[in-house]
């Protein structure tokens, strides 16, 4: 099970007011991973994180697709 799925399941059991507070750990993880700023937990589960490629060695964030050969954030080419 991927980390996002685990966080989603865990946060689902938390009793807090508001979706952003309830799913804070999931939202923080996803937003750190993607640098996007998502506020809707269901949107995270809608987009398969598995579609991303490996982490860039320079930047630390994943390549945009599993077939990508260039990190768009820092310009490093995968060899």
C-alpha cells in the first residue's frame, strides 16, 4: 500500500472538524511532494501518485511521469 493510501485511511478515522484539518497529514505530504497546494483530499486519491517517476537526485522531488528523462524543476537529465 502506498504512503498516500495509508495516510488517507488513517486520516479518515480521525474525528476533527473540517476536511482540511482532518486530512492535514495527507494534504501536507502531497503538497510537499508535488509543490501544488491541494486542498481537497479526494482529489489526491483521484490522481494516481504511482504515475510519477523516481525522485530527482538533485531536487528530491519525483519526475513528472514514469517515462520522464528530465527534471523540470532543476533541469537534471536522467542517465
